């Protein structure tokens, strides 16, 4: 009989892990504390973006973060109380804001991004996923000449160090590529290798595929811990009873630290709250996904709709929907787009990104039990890194060779 693996968490990371494990011959059960795919993977911006190689921890990031403390409506917001309660995390972040560690983190992020970009194309094709997948790239738009010039060294770094070149566009070329923009922007960079899809469609399509592969999905079943004997988990504990398991994957995103005691580790993940607004396509809908880098707002045109998204708030596990944060999205869209909004608003949403101090996920065995694998902490790129993470998880549990070096994702880097 095939071995049984329990995947805790039905976000995009847990779901891709379940997919690769089921394809690898495991009997798979997915458990979630809430509804399937309704965590951070539900209404994010949908970018599958190999261009996003660099972590948040870059030289100068500490000063930029401190300045936001004094701006009421900054897209990046850090509550002083959250800093004080999580001083170790923020010091770890600050320590990594140097070129050497930025480049090392970038290489490890890129390995997951590039592998995932290819796997998305393969899995969408193989499983006939109807997820509004489009390969039109991602267009960074700069309003001011100063902002455009300021970004140039980053683009150079991506091109020269990470082999991720963009097409540089002057103001006229920008308008020609994207007529939905208002005139007057300084220019842009088009990362043509990026792609996008509709995240809620992805989650429902992956669920369809998993069920077809015989995977059992149990919703509204919070996991509280593991039964462990001699360093091996024998079952996953839930309020509805124990679920016997030969192996466990913990893909609980921003909630992961709530399982610290059971994992035998302090997994340094903080929730980084972001927002999105989903509408029908406006009359002058953008052709390509856009990022307004100076305002840190993203625009995603789907075949079936239109989404504004982004902002980042470190405010603990705060579940309120703050309309002022949504206002940051609409205000920015009005600055850049001819037709920035459409009626009716179909969804106002927030999600907790699972943020680590170095921008890298943890993909590693838990100290408490060798057959429990943590796969969490994908920061701002969980969608873009999920297929390769899922493949790596399945390879590690199979005990053979892995398609990526797992070393950069080990927990020990935080010791
Ligand atoms: C506004 C916004 C825009 C974004 N845009 C992009 C983008 O364009 N591209 C990109 O790559 N990324 C993007 N991201 C980031 C991306 O959404 C996340 O990195 C990703 O969704 C994390 O996936 P996950 O599976 O780890 O977590 P989640 O999707 O949050 O899933 C974790 C699941 O675990 C469950 N869970 C937690 N604890 C337990 C427990 N004890 N028992 C059982 N179940 C449990 C939760 O209910 C949840 O369903 C964006 C995020 C935001 C907020």
C-alpha cells in the first residue's frame, strides 16, 4: 500500500506539494483550518514573476522602512509595537541589508522562481488548467525621471548578475506598448519573461486536479500538533481526532509560528498584510500587468476581470479590513491610468504574506520529527515559487536527488 502524507495548509504552496506528492505515488490528505485556498493564495496579484529576484532586505532598506513610520499613508507600514514584539526578526532583517547577503538570497530566490516559471507552463499544459494564464511579461512604470533613473542600477544588476534583462522603454515607447496609461510618465522596463494568472481560478483548478488524483481534502480542520514517537511523527492532531501519517508537510504560510512548539523550532515568519481590489475590466483596460514602482501598486488585467493590489503592513495578526489601505491602491491607479476603476467592486480583500527576514522560504525537516517537512515563508512570491517548492518537497520526502540545492532554505541559517 502506498505511504500516506498529510499536507497541512491548502494554500498554493501546500497544494503544489500535494500535487507533486500525489503524482509521485503518495496517498495524500490535505487539511486546512479554513476553506480550501482562502488564505493569502486567494486574491493576490497573480504575477508569476522571475523578474522579482531581489529580497526586501537590500542596502538602504532600513532607512526607507524607518521613514515610513512618519508617513500615515505609506504603502509600507510598520507598527512600532510590532517591531518591539518581534525585535529578533527586525534585527535579522536589518543585518541582511547588505550587498553580499542580498546577492546570496537573490540566487536562492531565483532558483525557485526560474524552476517554477517552467513548471507552471508544464503543469498548466499537462493538466489542462483553465487559469487565465498569459505570458505578456510585467511592465514597471515610472512617473518621474528621478524614479526612472533611480531604478536603472537595479535593472542593470538583474541583467548582468541574474541574466534577467528587461526592454527599456522611453515615454513614447511606453505609451505605444500600453495605451491605457495616462501620458506624462517618464518611461518603463518591460520584463518579458514574466507571466500572470488568476489566483482563485488556479486554486479551484488545482483542487479539481487533486481530487481527480484521489487526494482527500478536509476543510475547517485546524491542526494543533503531531503525535511523535522516537523522533518520527505518527499522526497529525486535530480537534476532530488524530490523522495517522507516514509523513507531514507543514505549509501553513503566515500562521506557521503558531505550530512552533510542535515543530520544535522558532520559525521566524511574520504576517505582512497586503490588500487587493477586484473589479470588472474597465473600458480602457491595460493590456499587460503593470507595477507603479514609485507608488508600490500593482495592476493585473485578467481575461475575466481587473485587480489593483499591494501595500505591506507589519501589524501582527490583525484581521481588520482598513479602507484607507484600499485608498492607496485607487489613488495610485488614478495617477497613472486613463480608466483606473470599474464598477461594481467585486471583492475587497486582504492577505497575510508569510515574511521571513531574508526573503527566502523555509523548506526543511522540523527538529521535532524527521518526517515533518516545513514549507513556509514564501514572502511576496509564494505564487511564483510554489511549483518548484512543491517539487522539492516531494523529492526530499522521496529521499532521492533534488532538482534544486535545498541548502539555502534550511532553518539553521537563522541560528
Ligand atoms: C496583496 C498581495 C499580492 C500578492 N501578489 C503576489 C503575486 O503577484 N505573485 C506572487 O508570487 N505572490 C504574491 N503574493 C504573495 C503570495 O500570495 C503568498 O506568498 C502565498 O499566497 C503564500 O502561500 P502559502 O500557501 O504559503 O500560504 P496561504 O495561501 O496563506 O496558505 C496557508 C494555509 O494554511 C492554513 N493553515 C494555517 N494554519 C493551519 C493549521 N494550524 N491547520 C490547518 N491549516 C492551517 C490556512 O488556513 C491557509 O489556507 C501577494 C500577496 C498579497 C497579500
